[in-house]
C-alpha cells in the first residue's frame, strides 16, 4: 500500500478504536449509573420502580424529621403537597438540610414505600431550589392543590 | 455616586469594545493601516474602563453600600474586609464583571506583548477578543447589572455572603479559573484571525502557543484550587464530584490539553494545522458552554446561582454566534490551509495524535455525560442525573490508555522513528518500573492492591521516559550541571507538567483505594481507631468568630502512644444569615491526611455525628496540578517566544528536533 494511505489507515483505525472503546465504556457506564427523578406524587401512585436507583425530591415536612438516639439514622418525609414519601438515611446530612426546605434524595425504594437513601442533597444557598423540586412543586400547584 | 460611576465606566468600556470590534477589522479588510493601528489603543481603553468599573464595585462592597442590590444581598457589615472584597465575585453579577475584567487584562497583555506581530494579525486578534468583550459586557449590562440600586428602601444591613464562600481558597479560585477560561479566548482569537488571513503557518503557532500554555496553566491551577476548596470546605472530604460545573471547567482543560500538544506539532513541523485551529475553537466554545451551564442554572449543581432563563438564553445565543460564526469561517477557509507534510507511522507526531484523540474522546464523553440530563429533559424523557460512577468508568480507562504512549513521547523523534529504537531505549526502564509497581504497594500495611500497583507502573513509566530522554540528550555532556543548564525552559516545562501528571495519577489512585472513612456517633470521652490512628474525642467547646458562633469538637490523635495532633472541627452558625456550615479539621501531610468533620448533635449526652477520614497521599494530586501549572507557565520564558518574530514565514519542519 502507498505509505501515505497506509498512514491514513492507521490514523483512521486508531480514531475508530478509541471512539469505540469510549462509546462502549459510556454505554456500559450509563446502564447502571443514571437515575430518574420521581416527584412524591408518582412514588405514591406506584409509578416508581422498586429496588432501582432513583431520586425523589420535595419539601421536608415540618415536624417529620426523627433522629435516632443511638445511630446516625434519620427519618423524614418529603412532600410535593399532593403526596408524601418517607425517606430513611443513615449518615451525616448536609448543613442546609432543614424542615421546610427542598431536598433531593437518591436511593432505592423499598417494598414498604420507604426510600432508603444513600445520598441527600439540600439546597446550598438562600435562593436556590433544586430544579426538579421546583418543577414538581409547580406541577402540583397547577394541578389545583394549594400548598 | 460611585456605583453610577462604575456603571458609566462599564458603558464606556462597551462602546470602546464595539469600536475595537469594528474599526480595526474594517481596517484589515480595506487595508487601512491607520484603522488597524488603533487596535492596541482601543484595547487599552477597554482595559482601563473595565478596571474603573470593577474598582467601583469593589469600593461599594468595602464601604458597605447596601443601596446597591448585589452588595445588600451578598455582603454584611460584620464580614471581614477581605471577604467583603472577595464577595465582589461571590455572586452572579460580580463574577461576570470579573470575567469581563480578566478578558480586558488578556486584551491588554496581547496588545502590549505582541508588538512584533504583523499589524493586520494583531488588529484581527484584538478585534475578535473585542467582540467577545462586547458579548459579555452587554450580557452584564442588559441582564445582570451589578450596579443596580435598591432605592428607596435601602436595607440597614446586608444578607451576608454565603458562608461556603467565606474562605481564603475562594478568594483566588475564581480569578485563577477565569484567567484560564478567558485565556482560551486568546487562542481562539489567534485561530480566527489566522483563518481570516488564510495564513496558518508555524509562525502563527509560535505566536499562539505561549498564550495557550499560560491559559492552560491558569486553568489547571484554578481547577486544582476548586478541588482543594471542595475538599476542606464542603465537609465531606470529597475532592471531585463530577458535578456539572466542575465538568464545565474540566472540559476546556481537556480540550486545551489536546490543543497545547497539537500546537507543538504545528509549530515544530507545520502539521495538523486545520485540526489545531478547530481545537482552539472547540476549547473556547467549551469555556463558553461552561459559562452557560453555570450562569443559566439549567443543571442541578452545587455551583448554580439562582436560575434565570433570560440569562441562559443570552449566553446560548452568544454561544451560537461564536461557535456558528467561527465554524463557518473554518469551513470556508480551512480547505485552503491543508498541509502537505508527511510523517512516519512510528514518530512523535503519531504519539501526539494519540494524545489528541484520547483527550478529544475524553472531552466528548464528559460532555455527553454532562449534557445527557439536559437532552433527556428536552426530549421529555424525564429528569435523569448522571452520577460519578459513569464518569469514573469512562474517564479512568481512557487516561490509562494514554499513559503508555505518553511515557514514550519524550524519547520519540519527530518525523520518523523506529519501534526497535523505542524498545532498546525503554526496555530497562520498563523492567525497573514493573518491579517498582510490584514492590511499592507492599509498603502499605494493607493487602496488595492491584490498582495501586498499576498506578505506580503507569506513573513510573512516565517518569522513566523523561529520565531516559534526559540521559539521551546529555550522553556526551561533561557534567550534570552543564546538562541541566543546557536545556530550554520549554523542555523543563514539559518535564514538570508530565511529572505532575504522574504525581496526580498516584495521588488519585492511592486516595481512592486506601481511603478509609467512617461516619459515627461519638460523645466526648469516646475513642475510635482508624488506620492505626486513635482518635480521642476530648470535649466540645463554644467558639465565637467575627461573624459566627460555633460548636467545636476537640480531638487528640495518637499513633501508638505518641500524640500526633490536636484537631478542632467546627460547626459554625453565621449570625447574619443564620446558615450553618461545617469547618473540617484537617491534619495534612505528604503521605496522609486525617480529616474530622462534625455532623449534627445526636440524641442526649452531648454526642455528635462525626465523620472521620484517613486519606493517604491525597495531596499528591493537587501537587501534580501545581506541577502542571508551573510547567505551563515555565514554557513561556523560552527565549524563542521572546525573540521578535520574523515577519516572513518560518521554515517548516526545521532542524531543532531536540526541543520538546
């Protein structure tokens, strides 16, 4: 083969090789590592899958936060003012986690309808609201339910 | 009065920037040298008025002028002065003004340091940068004016700066990061100017290269500071979260890394010209995309400011103009600048090509992961999030693929080389490195870890290539000192940066693999042992700072019977905003960090949720980033960039094969 063509072939082959590796890795990694957001109303209606990584978000219901005396387990309820979901989390909650504030929890839903969270994200400044929560709240407001 | 002055100065700066965009460009089109020679003066004017504007805003912050809206919502009279100053860019409006200011600094730097450039080229470069300035100044003025007043109804005191931002690291992180982000606009401007002139040669690459290296170096340092800040300030001991905004700064860095390597090939051999131009456009577009992601609040991120769709739309439109315009220009002009230079399949050029392919693919996978949630949302497929495992699974193997080639890079020859030569050069180093890889993890008291072994092999391979190269260069040099002095700054820059990469590999892998973390409930008097360190919770204390009250947890850490360190973790409540923040206690060292953070009080008896971490070699990756940044900066001092560039085209594929 002509040397220039041969070289071009190598260039093209290496690009194809690396892109294939990347696409393969991306597809493999995407399978288990993306998770979908469900507002509490969907979870309560049984639309969320069980034992699959999902995210649930809403406002933490006032007076719902219960901390264990002996372990780091915390139970709380989030709401979109249409339905509630109970969440259990073991670990240290973020600083801005508080009753009456918006949070997003990621974890797996148990058969009892309680979300076993392995991560809880709270808002991080005064004005910011996680977009998912904001939209869930907006949707429930337009559904004619007053908060 | 002062804020109005600042506002007015920004308006003048915008007018000057418009003039800078239009007049010299018109001059370069018509061949009017008087118009072209106006460019440096106009650039200086833009800089001066941006600076005045910024200083006015800073004065408003320092003087607690709460009639200005951003001051009222982001500062407080109790705030220490240094944080009042850094609060200037601790908010959307002010940070945008900083963006503009830094762009104007780059403008001034190009205008003063590039006197040797042909007048037409300089005029075009400054015009393109002026256009970018116009975009961002009008963004600032029309959608997020930092000088907006709250009249009447001036609040008695401000809302306070977000406590997370009250930190020395955050004083310098945004300016450094922006230096990098915005610095790629220079590479972009050079690329576009070269496309306009239809002249892409080695001289162009030589002009563009130092600017690109500096921008890349600042970006490396900025990202490193951000990672370090997240580590000690966010209180959960992580150092990289693959958060969309981190990705936003990381993607230009990846593209920039490809760019500085492809520029090397373009300068030395006149190769990959159109590719280099495309990369320059790509790197800056990613910077703009990053700005869009941060400013529009479209993605859930710890960095997002309060969302405002109008702002997002503005940047998106600007992004479309810049990317669309430059790519159109590229499509029209690039076919005429194809190079006719060949190179061997086994050569330094091929290795640089591998570097480019890997970094580009890495950029695209990160881009895909970052935009995937947006894409699915736009398609109505629901609200997804892509987590760190995706990025790790994709990114880490790609980098591992890169390193074998990277090790050979320094010893390889331009144009044509042979596998046989590589083998003869690298065989002994390879064996040494493999032995180190097998032996090094045994030094740890934990069980043999294959990933750490692999990381040591890869990092060692990089260093071995550099050492072998150094020996080859100086095989007939009489003394070591003489050999050290004979090398050019750009060579040392390359060595530093590659060593930094090796350090970062070891740091990242060792921390991820050997890291031990435990969240537990501890009361004063209790003890916990972690990785051979005994943490004794001595007492809780009440503390008072300038603008906060805090609970502190005092720990004593023993190794055996020896007291290693007394550590004080804090939980602060800021007075003005009432927000709570964790201040971790860190006992740092080159080989391990001990990390204590307080959660919340648990139950009765004064117990707290406590997070204890043992993080071996975590500092190596920041050290690595510092090395990379220092390397990038060092290359600029190379004499060949200071020399007045000749106006004729430099011979391509010259004889200086020895230089990196």
